[in-house]
C-alpha cells in the first residue's frame, strides 16, 4: 500500500463547541474562591492539524451561580475535534463561562504542551477579586 502524498486533515469549526452543555446551580453561601482544573483538554491546531493538549485552570468567585462539574467536562470535550488557535480557545472558554456564570471574578489559564520548543500559557482575568487574595 502506497502512502498518501497529499494527506488532508480535517476538523470541525467552532460552531461544534457545545455551550448548551454548560449548567449551573444556585449558590448563596459565603464568598468563596473556586478552582477547577483538568490536564485532559485537547483541540486541533488549525495550522498543522495536530492535536493541541493543555491543562485548563478555571478560577472564580461566584455571585449567585456555581458551575456543575460534569457539564464543564462535557463542554471541554466538545473542543476535541475543533480547529482553533490556543489564544482563541482561551478567549472562547473565558467568554462562555463569563456569560454562563456572571461571576464576581473569573480567571482562565490555559497551559499548552510544549510545541517546537516553545511553551504557551494564556491567561484572561476579569471582575473584582476579593482583597483577601491580593
């Protein structure tokens, strides 16, 4: 069998990201710093078609809502075959979670696996962070 000379890789567009999977539950407790992280995130580099692997860290202070964890997991899995640049992914996750939670403060950090000897870490933060952590 001859190897394919013009290998064409394909991936989904950002429309495949399932924001509808994100779910919340009410929160009325004390001010709380919440952190979720996963090292199992993957998407597709639209330049090379190769997988982009990352650790995703979500930190927030809820206002009235908390994020349901299984819904976050399923939402993140929906990026699996989507072709997006790392910086755009970070921004997309941030915007989707900000809209879903309307928190007092939100920070998204993506730490990508080394590519070509270069490490990429993207961070977006917004809102009023309680003074206890400053």
